């Protein structure tokens, strides 16, 4: 079993944010899972030489950087520092993308790998265009993340408005730091936890594809990190109420 935050839709989380106990469970599970992944990844520390310019070394370094960003995101959300966490989401995804590109079959990747070792910037559009042309299903998955993260990082009106509360006459109340402490609406934290859960799961798929970890090792890590009892929802959505009604009716018949 696992916290239902894993796989939760970020928008649904924003609309139903008061699942504090489940979010705490997710934090414990994610923290342990990321710790295990970090210990696994850092076993390669000391393997590569300074002058090694292999794809394997680049993939490992980029994946480890992405993993550390995810670890930082989790701790920042625990401390309700969602603005910084939001920016790190994109860092994690872009490092994943570059690692995956160096693991791809693109005939141009060797040229870009040499450029990367020469300290040149590898544009995010390179991998995105490659996936768009070669893997429609993967492209659809990536688009979902790109759209969400782009709005957060480019500070669109709605992405900033998520962090405000409404006072009387629908006046915006700033949620930042006051002498009395933090006034952070739970909605944005719930939404970011759900988004982070998806990113962690996606990261694991990427490092499996890059052969940095086996499916068997990942399964073992999941089994160790997930708690035996799932903390149930305290607040059910109308859809869930209806689904429970249908299930109960089926059980009776």
C-alpha cells in the first residue's frame, strides 16, 4: 500500500487540500525512497576519471543532479517554501531530459555530448524535438509536465495567484513572511506534493531506461519505502463518493 498522494492529480489536490496526514505519509515514503535511490546512485562515486568523456559518466552525473533536486523539493515543501521548490521542479526535469537524450539513439547525440563536455549549454529543445519526432506517447507525457512547470517558472498570473488567499470582497491577501510566521495556503502545498509524486515516479522510469538501476532494485526500494497501511482520505470528492456508491451496490448484488 502507499499514500494516495502518489499518482494524485495536482488540480484535484489543489481543490481538496486538507489531507494533512496523507501528505505526511507521502513525505515519509518519498523521503525514504529518495534516500535509497541516492545511496544507490552514489555507489558509482569514484568510478569515473576527470578526463572521461563517456555518455555513461554524463548520464550518471545528470541523473544524480536531478535526484538531488527532487530531494531538495521534498524538504522545501515540508518547510512550505513552495516558490523555490517550484523552480527546482524544472531543474530536475531538464537534467532528466539531457541524461535521457545522451541515452537515446539520435545520430546527433555524440556531437552534443562533446559540446556538453566542452561546457556548452545543451538546449532543452534538442531532446524535446527528438522525442516529438520519435515517440508520440512519451511526447504526450512530457508535454503535461512542460506546460505545468513552464507556468510555475515563468510566474504566470495563475501560478502566483495560487499562493494568495482571498479576504473580504475577494481582496488578495499575501501569503508570504510576516512577523507572526508563514501564512501559506494549503492548496498550493497539496498541489505541489502531487506534482512531486509524479516527478519522482517519472524519474525512476528514466533511470531504469538509462540502466542506472534495475527493475528488481526499484521494486525492492518501493517495498521498503511504502508503509503497510494507507492513510485514507478524510475528505472525499463527489466523484469518489459516487464510485464508492457504485462499488457498494455491486458488492450487494
